[in-house]
C-alpha cells in the first residue's frame, strides 16, 4: 500500500465510497415510528382503496341516466328512499327512478353511479327534484380508484415522509420494513483539540467536528457513536478505530489538519485495512482519506470544520445513501451569480453562497471560517472541467 | 356563538391561529440532542474564535515585511528557529529576519503576521529561502476573526441544523436553551373510521388522518399524542377533547367529512370554548374549524386525508411556528405551468403539481385521492384575488 496515492476526482471518490459500503440490513418497525426511515420492501395495497364507490359531496345518489336533460325549468323527479348513514356497512340499493341521500365520504347504494350535489336538488316530502344532470361517475370515487388491491403503492428506497405514512396507513401497513439505522463511529484527532466544555488555551481549539459530523449523520437517519478526542498517538488512534469498527457500520475520523495527523490516520487505516484514496480534487476538502477495514468504510475528514462540512456533503452523503441502497437527493435551486467565481481546472470547487431574490452571492471568506457556514444558504459546485463561472451565469445551488 | 360563521380568507384564518396560539416555554438541552430544535435564547461567543492567530496552511510563520521583493531569483533569507507543534500552548516568538515552521491550524509565534506556504520556500539547514512575498495576514485567520467574544453567533428563533450545532460547539455552548417540544393532541372522528389494523367493511375507511397528522407534526418538531377514534357521539367527543386539552398544547380533531360530524366538532368546541372560524376560503380544505378552549387552539380538520394535508400545510404549519415564535419557512421552487389551472376568485386554491425540468404539471385528480399526494412534488397556491393561472406562467411551487 502507498500512503501517497494520487489525488482523485470527486466522482471517482464517490464511486469508491459506494463500492466499499455494504448495504444496511432491514427491520420491521411500527408505522408511527417510521417517519423519515427508508423503505426496505415495497408496500402493497391489501385491499382496494376506497373499498367501495364513495361520494365526494353531500348529495343524492342516483342513476345518472335518470337525470339526462334535467334543468331548473324541467327537473327530473326521483323517489326518495331514505339516507345512507356514515359507517353503515350496508348502504342499501336504489332502482331506476329512485335515490338515496349520501353524505360526503359515504357509500353509494347499489344501482347508483353518480351523486347530485344537494345544492342542485330540492327535496319535497318523498320526492326529489333534480335541477342539473350528472354524468356517470360524477362526484364519486370508484372502488379501487385510489389504490387497487395487490398493487405497489410505495416502492422500496422511498423515504417515508408524512404523505407516505398516510398512504401506508390507508393500505393497513401498521408495520413497515425499513433500512436499519446505520451506526456511524465518530473520532476526533489532534493534540490541539479540547472538549467543548473546556476553555481552549492559545493554540487549542474546541472539538467542533464531532458535533458537526454527529448532527449531520443524525439528520440523515444514522446514529452517531462518539469515540471522543484522540491525541496524535498512533497506538491510541489504532485502539479507537478498532473499537469503532467493532461497534459501528462506518467510521469517520475527523482532524488531521497537520501533516503528522494526516499520516497517523492513513497509517492506522492502512494497518487495519487498506487506504484507497488519499486526497480528492476538491476544495475545500482535499486532504480526505477513504479506506476500508473489516469490510467497513473509514473516512478521514479534514480538520477545519468548514472543510469537513463540504466533505460531509460531497462524500459522506453518498456513503449514507449507499447503506440504504438509495441515491443522494439534493434540494437545489437555480440562481444567477452576482460575481465571477474563479476556479482551477481539474479540481471540483464548492463555493458557499448566500441567496436573495434568485441571485447567488459567493462568500469567499477563508474556508476555515465557521461563520461562512451559518451566513450562507448553500453551495455552488464548480465542476473540475471548467475554469470558473461568470457573473450573470445561472448556477445550481445545493441548498443546505 | 354561531355555528355558521362566514367563510374567512386563508390570511384571516392564519392570523386567527397565530393570535390564539400561546408561545411554548423553553428548556435547556445538551447540544448533542438539540438538532432541529428552535433556539429560545441567543447563543453568544464566550471567547474569541479562533483564540489565537492561526495558520491556514503548512508553512513558515514570518514577519511579512521580511519577504518584500522575494522571488525565485532573489529569495529572502530567514533564520529558521524551529517548529511550532500542534496543540502547544506556547508557540514561542520570532524576531525580524527569523521564522518558525507552523502546521495548518497551528498558532503563529509572537512577532509573525503571515505564513509562507511550504511550496514557496526551501529550507537549507538553519536557513530558509523564501521565493514569494506574503502580505500581512496572508494564510492566517486572526484571533476573533470567526467570532468575537461576547458577540451573538446564533439568534433566537433559529432552527439548529448541523451547521448551527457546529457553531454552538465552537463557542462552548454544551447546553442550549430551546423551545419546548409542543404536545399536539390528535383525535379522529367518524362512525366510518376504523383502526388501520382492521380490514374495513364496505362503507368504512381506515384512520389515515391520525398517522398523517401525527407524522406531520413530528416532522415539525412536535410530539403527537393520539386519542384514538371517536364515534359520532357528542358526549364521547367532548370527553376526548377535554382530555386532550388537559394533556396537550393544541388539539387537532380530524374527520367530519359528513355534516353531522362537522356539527359535532363545532358544537363541542363551542361548549368547551369558542368557535372562531368555521369554513375557510380554501380548496381543498373548506370545512376547517378554528377554535380556542382553555386558552389552547383547537383545529377541526376535514375528513379526506388529501384535504387534511392541505390544511396542515396552509394552517397548522402556522400554529406550530407560532408556538416557537417563528414564522413558517417554506422550500419553494419556481417553475412554468404546462397547463392552465382554472380557479374561483375569492377562494385560495392549492393544486398539487409534479415537477420535471423546471416545468410544473398540475395533478387534477379528485382531491380525495391519496395517490395524488405521493405522485406530486408540491403545491401551487392560487391566491384568492385571481381567476386562475395560464399555461407557461411562472409559478412558485411549495415543495412537500
């Protein structure tokens, strides 16, 4: 193995990450606990939804043919047979020339194929005057029109938002099979790093990256497992990584902004497994390490939090997606640049931008500044193949 | 009180909801558990971040003035005094004409004001040849440049995403004051509604709305409390609402697609408090009830899940925002319509659309169809003041 591999493209790095990341297992969970989980198996309709022809209005269930030509001047006259009550499992029936009242959501009686809205009819004793014709199917949702029994209503790989949860409820999926929550080990390294409760002395910095990476993976449905701060000591780092590999599905080692630390991380990964990428054509985020050990992915993140965040977005997002066998979906927005952005060909640049009224203003501040993360609205990716972007150009902004 | 108030505009309904919704209290939580919570108090920097002048590269800390005019041909020559190690709390000092090696992230020695990148210098024994001049501050983040001690770094009302969590960690906020999680009571009504585990008989439907509303409020940081399915019985509904008011900060009563149920809900709210809105100029979602009881908001949602979802987005979102004293922020995207959308003046229409390549295609299916929720990408809002939108018009799509 070599510690000094060539810098690879972002695409190649992503491809490597996807290749070495095993799919997570799956588990059944109650539907009410399944929000934002990824479906591991298709959800199918167990029954027709709705299970009966259903009125979408308050009105009178009729045979549409009985209303042909009905008008205010010459209404159709039908015999009123009574009301269908909500939840009644027998809506009765009608014969030609008759009708029944049916509330919104109620079942049509046998023989009816349309509903006349109450405002288009007048009930006088046992007679109903219909002032407007209805077409067959009007104001009705047919049995199985929403979902047919046996059909797939939600495909595996889909993230369960409230709308999917509602659909699953409609087809009786009180438990769903979802991708297991990946456990992501998080290790901070560096002699300069102190716990956030401590007041750092000159030369020391707080452990921002554990919190940043932990929150990032949590937001994407993973469980972070924190292994604390490890000093620049190869044996100590080895123990921490080995322990993380034992307990987790993937390991993120943050830190290594100094060359000594970078070497430490790469050496430890090499000893436990294999370093596959050591440097990505990505700015900020170049000193990223991708390796594999005990058949699990290990990622070495840069030390500066703002660079770390770009690597989380550009690389780690794909690792998490690979675990649930999905692809990364990003919220994006098109905007016009208010300034030129220079870039180096052969390197993918991620520039923080703030957005206002469809215009994107690059925030050029030093990449080590955390305040650029909270003052920006997203990232503009400049592909490696071009030399920069010009003012007025329309760009795609990856929203935070 | 009147059960038959006039239909009000969406804006008036939202204003009413905000007026009757009390702000939630606040609580301190550990930073690692604060993801997606709303800040209740500003977070200030306890120290300068960084706490010292910090190098952004691997290189040599120098007095910039010593490098004026340096070039490949005529390098500046400096005396090498040694290395600053990472995490050392005393980076030493340099005097004019000398330098120290400093790794990325390391502290500048006293007397240095810039860093020469290693690739622009050559070390020969105790001498350093500098091949390029540096300006004061070059490759350095100054003490306090990211955040100054005492300054507000995160304002109250801000939602804590991973980036805010990272910033809070940098300023030592190991606990943060956040808005308490509102408890939202959820009641389903209707004789036709059965638990999702049951196989509905003809005329019956599963309780989709409890799951839909529960997941919706959970996604927005609230805790749903489920009070089950109540039949169309005024006394039973009264008991359920009273119990929900006791245990929760707000109550959602879903169901009431038939007139009997609508009357029941309004009557119960009136008896326990006051009905303020009974009908909103909103489609779908017209039969919405807004009331207040025991100084808590009570919302009556329509029975059809697809209509319910529009009311959750158009109205309940604002209720939740009011509790955390924030405003609703929506993910939106501009797109061009592929078809005309007719609309009625005086009513706010929410039309589901699917998106592709910047074009929005309306999904006109009956509003009671659940499949339109999972087949669409968002909603187009047609203001009450206009009569529809034309093909080719640019519209704002509220993304799900």
